[in-house]
């Protein structure tokens, strides 16, 4: 039981594509069409407190596999906080408390038997600002495989590094300078390096916290293209401030406001036919 | 005496400020003046006070010389025929009599009778000089004030001129620090050169004998003087090495604990305590070393030695039984303890300066805390930490009190931590404490040692600052 969480997923589990009516207590508007893939992560009544201050109120959300789910909403609405509950990064903040239940492949990730360190190997994360380690490009990508012992030989590690860089669309640009510092790359390249670093440990989920906010339009376009490719293999959750980006890369969208989940559904419907007044106001730029 | 004028001068300056301000207000009435009345006032204050102050300083610097001249020129025949130093003594006593004090010596016949008259003359002269100084200062203040008052009109740029004076005053203050440093270095270099005239520099740097006892009388024996400072350098190096062996790991690891693992409450308690520890006077560490650690370690080694005597390690046992209180290990160890807060506080700052995003990146990859520290934080902080270590080394080399009290005086060329060694700083202290003649090689040797110490610590500090600086730029 304890180790079930860390077995490779066989893809046959989960609730299928049938629309599920989530058990929710708050009036969240959920559009008719169900998740695109089987549910990967399911959050029920998740609340987050920073000390006495509540940042997130009873959020329940189903996140399907092999899909890009965008979390949108004005600054301080709790979308990044929610993202960080999914790989328990909030554990690293001492006064932060999470209540509610988050299941990944049907198993509670906050259970005592789950080691957050191993969970994070399955749920990769990409941050707002590119944060390559002050090491070489090779060492940056090899970091995860090394600490988790994924490669038994130098050749195997080389392969992992190469495959990860190729999947992140960076191989062409850096294959001749793998041993120069990762911090010497451009911002967009650094962000793709960080994505390569995240996928080198074969995660199942990749969380992205405004991955393009520090990048120029061309680098942003490359990352968006990459996200679309990565969707075939991973469950991707992306926090973004850009409505256009949410519309371009995601299949499902969840709109947060003031710490509450307001509306969720297929991206197309949220953008063309929002049912909540606040959603409409936000996506048409009336606030936020 | 002249300085009694100071309160009056202050009052005059304040008056000049008020007057200047009022005058500026009146003259610029109805027009747009370049500067505010208060700035005119400040300008008047400066021009009243500064010339007068310069006169006062000049008067108190030169009046003793003028006074002596005047005394000499009007002195009776008998006094003029005295030897130079006796004449000076006579004038000094004349001044004392004039001021109503006792004479320092008893003067024989002709002079004793001359003293009261000369005393009165001295009194008159000093009074005249004081009055002269005060009048000159008052005149300077008056002229300055008149000059400024004549200048006050709406178009006068008092604002900029006051600013210029302020810049000048600030510059003068910073120049004091720089000039003092230059002066110290110059005196070090000058006296070192004198030392290297009597002792060749190669002998000083590479000689292995240190015994700076030179003969005071020609017939003294056994005091030829040897100035090979190599034993001092090795002693300093040995103690620095021992200190760093204690301070580097303990300081660094406590910094890692404080910045990465400790809870906010623990951190908030321990950091100030560490900083207090850094403020303990080194003399306290010194007697802790000499009176507590030294005897304890001696007892420890002597006991171990007594167990070994007669066994297979008899020789070592015999040696350990003779270990003394004063050894390199004691001085170095306690110095290491002294440096722990220094290293820890610097390293803590440097580790904290590593961006949080790198920690998050590592944790998000599923790394544990210690993996993150070992593989991300320490490599990122390494240049800064090594800079901190170099700074600690330079402090260890320059540290004086602990080694004076706990390391000993015998200059032995050894790297054995159980031996008594001496350091450069200890030797400077022993060479220059007590009554010394200032031209013997023995005294001048202290300048040679001081210069060496200065150059080494300067080099270490420059390198350390460079490293720390380039490291800081990397993340800013």
C-alpha cells in the first residue's frame, strides 16, 4: 500500500472520460464536458492557511491526465498556492497549513506514509523565473537522476540527459556545449533547461508557475510549443496571467478569485461562454 | 587661555547667522532671491567662525615658540649664559612662578634672585600673547562677518557656497582616516628600512634563529642578537592552522544549521548570542586559554603519557608527561573558538544570499535538505565562504592577546601542536613593551615584523574582498 504511489502508472486507472459530478460544497460552476483524459489529480475541499490568514477556500478540482490545465485569476487569488499543494512545496514554508484531500491516482498525497521528497520526483515543477543551478548544462539535467539513482552507468546518464534535452527542445542549441554553465544561457533557453531538468526524472505531472512571465515573446512562443508537445506524455498544470496564453496552450481552465475556485471547464467554453459574471469580467479585462 | 574666547566666538557665530538671515530677508524683500535667508545665515556663520578658528589654532600652535623667543631676548646676562637645557628649565620655572606655582628645582644664588622678576615677565608675556590671540581671532571673525554681510543680495549663490563648505568639511574628515593610514604605513616602512640596514632582509625572512637580545653594554655576553624570523612565521602559521581547523568546520556547519534547518525561534535566539560571543574581548579568551584550557590539556596529556610509560610507546609517554601549559594547541584551539561566530555569521549571510529559487528548484526535483545543501547551496556559496575563511585567517594571524597569554615566548621552529611556539604578534608585544631605546635593532625588529604582518593580512583581505565581491555580483 505504502509503495503504490510510486509505481509507474499503467494508464488504465482513473475514472475514464465519463463526466464526473465532483462532490463539492461551494457553488462552483462546472461545465458539462468532463475531463479530457482520465483524472490524474483530484482535489477535494482544499484550504491553505499561511499562519492565521486563509489563502485558499475549499477548492475542489479534477485535473485530467495528458492534458494542459490552466489556472487563471488575478494576482493573489490563490492559484499559485493551489499549484504548490500538488507537490507539497508548501511543506517548505514553516507556517503554512493545508487541509482537505488531494489524491493522485486515487491515493492521498498528504498521507503520513507518503514521503514528499519522493512525491516531488513524480510531480515536477517549473518556476516563474528560470532557476538553473550554478552548474553545467549537463549537471543541471543530471541532477535529478543522480539524487534518485535513476542511471546505473555513465552511458545511461548521458542518454537520460540527451533525451530530456531533446524533449525540452534544447538539444540542438546546446549539444556542443553541455559542459558550459547553465546560467550562461538566455532566459528562454534557461527555462527550457529547467523543463529538461524536471522531465529527466520521468515525472507524471509537471506544474508550471507562470513559466513565461520573465521571457520575451519569441521565447514564450517556444515554451508554449513545447508545452503542447509535452502534453502527449504528461499531465500539465500551468498558472498563467496571460489570457491569451491560457487560450493557446490549455484544454481546460480553472478560474480562481479571492482564494476560491469560481468556474472550471473546457478552455473553449470558459472563454466563449463563461457562466459566471466574475469570469466574464476577468477574461474581458475588466479587472485583474 | 586663548580658548576661553571660544564661547564668545560661538555666540558671535550664532549672532552672525541670525543677522545674516535677517539681512537677507530684508534685502530680498519683494524679489525672488537665489538662496533662502537661512542659507545666507549659514554662510555668514561659516565666514565668522572659520577664520577665527584658524587664527585660534595658529595662535595656540605658535605661541609657545613666540613666548620662548620673547623670554630669551629679554633675559638677564646670567641666564643667557646657561647651557641650553638648563636655560629651558629656568624659563619653565619662571613660568611656574609667574603663574603662582612652585618651582621644579632649587636654583643657586644668582638665579634664585632673578626668578621673581623673570616670573613676572613670563606672566606678562603669556598674558600679552593670549590677549593678542583673542584680539586677532575677534578681528578675523569681524572681518569675515563684514565680508559676508557686504555680499548679501538676492542674486548671491549662498546655497551653492554653503554646499561647497559642507563638501569640504566632509572631505576633510574622510581625509583624516586615509592620511592616518598612510602615515602608519610610512612609519612602518621607514623604520623597517632602518632595521634592514642592520639585519639583511634575507636573514630576517629565512633565518631560523630568533633571539632579539642585543647587548646593552659592550661587556655583556650571550646577547649577540639573532633576527631570523622563520620560527615566528611557522609559529603563527601553526596556530592559524589549528584555529582554522576548529573554526572552519564548526562555523560553517553552524551557519548551515542556522540558515537551512533551524526554526525561526531558535534562529532568533542563537544568532544574537553568536554575535555577543563575537564581541567578547580577546583578553577574556586569553585568560580562558591560559588558566582553564591550558592546565586541563596539560593534565590530560600528562595522564595519557603516564599510562604509556613503560609500555611499547614508552618514548611517546615520556614526551607527553613533559607537555607544558603553553602549547600551540591551546592558543590555536581557543582562537578557533573565538573565530567561530565570525565565520558562522559571515557564512550565514552568504548562504542566505543564495536565491530561494535555487532551493525551491532543488526541493521540487525531490531532493532532501542535505542533498540541496551539499549539491546546490554549498557549490553556489563556495566562493563567498572561502572569502569568509580568508578573512578569518587574516584575523587569526593578527590576533595578539590569546597568543600572548597562551602560546609562550620561545621561538621554536616546529609544527608540533604540543610544543610551545611564539608568533609574530607576541614578539612585537615583547619587543616594544617596557622601556626601550628606539634605535637598536631589537626595537626596530618590531617594525620589520609589523610590516610583514601588515603585508600578509593586507594581501589576504584584498583577495578575500575580491572573492566576496565577485560572488555578490553573481546574484544581484
